[in-house]
């Protein structure tokens, strides 16, 4: 059975069952993959400032499994059904006010909780454009793109033409959503601290925050226990995102850290956030 067929099969299961199975899948993956265990332990420990407990590590593994198994349901179930599982919204008035004022909005969400829910919710307030980076498994690309591009959600490719579409959307008073904690390619990032260690950080979010009149809103979707659904959290940046490009990248990482520490067990700690892309010099090498 290929992945596309497996996704369609999984999407027929109730969300509560997928989260239950996902928790066990995460635990099994934790036991089988030493590389995953090392990455999670190292990254989570850096954020916490101390060695994480076994219970904390297993919670991360379980939430990682749930994040994987909820994707088929989020992408392939009807949009109305998906939106119905958002049972709580904190800070929704920020987005409503921005739309009422006719302001463009840059929505930033890290790989925290069910980040796929964020654009779907925001689309109920008007058109939103999100970046689309094809998955490694080509067979999943049509499912992913169709699952995201529904209703008022439009997808833009992760290339120069896609960036132009994002800028155009913001200048037209629309919304743009993106994951600013992805490790970019050479020429698309700068070194900026992330939980005290230099991380190759994308500049796109910082550049978009410079568009005249844009309002930056942080957003993430908390996965509630026992498949009860999701609680969305929207907030303004704790501190202004301002200054030159590098200062803005530092500020964006700082805001991401603030969100992650609200629910660290639901962050994707297994993601190689500190990897150095080919051709990128070591941190500080450019200044030497």
C-alpha cells in the first residue's frame, strides 16, 4: 500500500482514534530510533535548560506520533468538519480587528501543535496565502496541496514567484501564513540564536514583516487530550519585530521561543532545526 492510499484510509478514522494510535506510534518510534531520541533529548534539553525527564521525553514522542497521524484527517476530511474541531479560540479578536481595519496580516506559527489548523481557521476571516513546499514523498504532494488549498486558502510555491505572491497579498490587505522555524537553504537565511544556540534562520518572515502596514500575529493550535479537538491561540508579539533584517530574524526566533514554552511537549523537537545547509559557513565565519 502506498502512502497516498494509507492517508485516505487513515482519514476515515475518528480523530480521537487517530490521536490514540498516534501516541503509541510515537512511543514505538522512540524505542526504535536512537537518532530521534538523541535529537529530541538534545533540543528539548537546550530549551528547558536542564536534562528532560523520561516522562517529558515520552510525551514529546507521543505528540509527534499524533501530529503525524492527524494529518490525513486534517487534509482529507471536509473543511467544515475540520473547522468544527476547533473548540476554543484565544485572541481571535486580534485577527477580527485587523480584518475590520482592512490591515494586512502576517501570521506566524512554529511547528507546534497542529499547525495545519491555523490557516484553515484564518481563512474564515478572508483570503490567506500560505507557502507550499512539496513533501519528500511525491505521492503525498497532491493530497497536501488539496488539503491546504480549500475555501479562502491559496498556496504559493516556495520559490521567487511564491514570495512575490506573498508580498502582493500583503500589499492588497490580505493575510499570509507561514512556518518561520524551517531551516532555509543557502542564501535564504542568517544565523540567529534559537534557545541559546545559533540556528540558520529564514529571512522571509522578517522581510514580510517590513511590508508597510502589516500586522504580525503569532498563532498556534494546541492539541487537546483524548481527541477532543483543538484550542487556537492568537497573540501579538511580546516585543516589536523591528530593526534591520538580522534584528528582525532574532526577534522572530524570540517570539517562537515564547510560544513553544507554553506547550513544549507539542513542539516538533525531532526536526533538525540546527542543521547547517550545504555551502553555508559556520556561525560567525562570515565576520572573520
